[in-house]
C-alpha cells in the first residue's frame, strides 16, 4: 500500500492534462470548426488504406526477424530502427527528397505521370513510414514468444508451412500482434511531423488541429481534440487490457 501512495505523484502528473481538458472544454457550446469533419474523414478513410498495407508489409519482415539466424539480421534490424528513431520532421524532409517532384524517385514517377506530393497517396505513404517500424518490432516480439515446439509439432503432423502459420503461429501470437497493431493505429492517426512536411494536403486531424490553433487559439481546438482522442485511444486501451489478462489454462485431465 505504501508503494501505491509513492506512485500517486506520477499518476497525478500523467492525468492532469486530461482532467484539465475535461474542465476547460466548452460543453455548452461544443461544436467543430469549419473543415474539421473533412479532416476526420481524411484521417479515418486513408488509415483504412495504410493499416492493411502496414500489416501486409510488416508481417513477413517481422516473422523473418523472429526466426532467422542470418548474418544480415543485425543490419536489417538497424534498417527498421533508423526510421523509427529519426525525428518525424527530418523523416518528412527525407521523403520529399526521395518522392518529391525533384526527388530521385519522384522525377521518375513524374515522368510516368505519378505524383507523390500533397495528395492522398502521399498521405498514405507518410502514415506507412510513421507506423511500419513500430508494427514490425512489436510483431517480431510476438512471433519470438511463440514456442517453436508448437510449430514443429504441426510440421511433424504434415501441415504445410502456410498452414502452420495460419493455424498455429498467428493464434498464439495474436495478443502481441494486436498490441503492435494498436501502436501502429495511434501512429497512423496521430502522425503530424511527416505529414506536415511531406503532404500538407489533404489535411488530417493533427494538421487541422495545428491550423485551428494558429488561427483561432487554444480554446477553439478542444472539440476536434476530443474527436482525435476518442478516435485514437479505444483500440490501444482495449488491446493493452486484453494483453494484461492471464490466459486461461485448460483444466488438468483426470488421472
């Protein structure tokens, strides 16, 4: 109990901003600003594109990192960590340098009639760069926690590698993968730095919050801020609560 009271200051420090938000929100005049609805539609709609891409791109890499003993594994891990550790503002500048109108790949794409700047594909690309490393690292840990003897037993019984993955590996790693997906969801919805630099348009929720703050002051952003929190937090909170529950062990068989 004494340890709990020692933890109260840190808990209070973490909760003060959210309590303040609830107190300062003008509930009697709760309304969004012009363009907020479109920003919500942009963030949610394009996230439905980027999240499947992140899963499709991240699962094979995470599984390879969890299972391989290849000498290049350390280099691949560094390649995943570098985008994660790069500040979002710098990452946005790098994406412009690569995919922008005068970037190395951007010039080739422009010659083909494809543009990746201030449009929906650029927005999705920024979301993928912001969230993919987090998902890969979380999924790798989830796959590493799958006992190898379970997979070996499936292979011994004649199951194909694909069947072992779908029927054994994925169900056992489901909680860890859900946690990785929750982190990716938060990064996708809340990404600001990369999106702000690389694709200012179309404007998602974070960029619209920044514009409202500049134009009308902090008092005008609370409704959209609530929408951002309600949109972002339920999935990761649910995943964390699920991950914290102990697995139910089957009852022992009678002797």
